[in-house]
C-alpha cells in the first residue's frame, strides 16, 4: 500500500491554482481533486501501516497556519519531470512535518528519508520537454495565502493514466494554541 501525508488545498486556493495551470504551455496538469502539498511520503508500506499511521496521528494537535504558494520549482533531475510552486508555511509548516515524522517513526512506520521541500506540483512533464517556458510562466505568480486547517492520510494507486488518490483519514489543525 503506497501512502503519504498531505495538506489539501481549500476550494478558493484550488481555483486559483487551476487557473494558473491553464496558462502552462506544456505538461500534464495535476487533476484539481489531487492538488496537495506532500508533508511526508511513506511509499510502499505493509498491510497494517495505515492503521499504525492513523493511531499515531489522530491525537496530534497543532495550530492552523497560513501557507503562501510562491515561485516556481522544478523536480526530477537536470531536465525536470514535474513543475510546481514552492509552499511557504514558515516554521509552523516545518514543525508539522517534523512532528508527523516523529510520531510515525515512534509508531514503527518506515518513513522515507527525503529532504523536506514543501511544494505544490502543478504539472508532470514528458521526457525531453524543455521546462523553461513553463518555469518562466510561473515566475512572479505568488498566489494569495490560504489557511492550512487539516492534513490527510492518503492511499495512492499508480496507474498508467495517472495516480488515483484515496483519503483514508483526516486530521484537524487549530485545536490548540501552540
């Protein structure tokens, strides 16, 4: 079972992002319903890992915070395979990421070692596509901030036509003051 933890986008932010996606000259846009900021990617996990994740995260209490999508980012090697926007949530975003990783590790869930580079993927680029035009399109397109008020445990199934995401659990933010 392929799992990850993500911040979903509220409807108004999702609308602004899809409008920006429509301006990109190349690539396969990420479907609107799958737009998210990955907090922790867990990859392939054993059968009971989803339940262990849920038990580790259901009592996590952190405040809500604002996120701003700014500046283009390119992932996937020298020539780029995905184009997106940097997600700036400051110290609260980093704290959420760190607390989730700590809780999952404490629950015995294997957590992939990846540098945390918070971003929102907008489009996947075909091999050999020059990402320069899309990258330039995103320069200067800082979107209005939005509140991160919840995070999700997501099951992802890879398919030839693109991944299928299923939310397994939802966890609120903002239930505490620190």
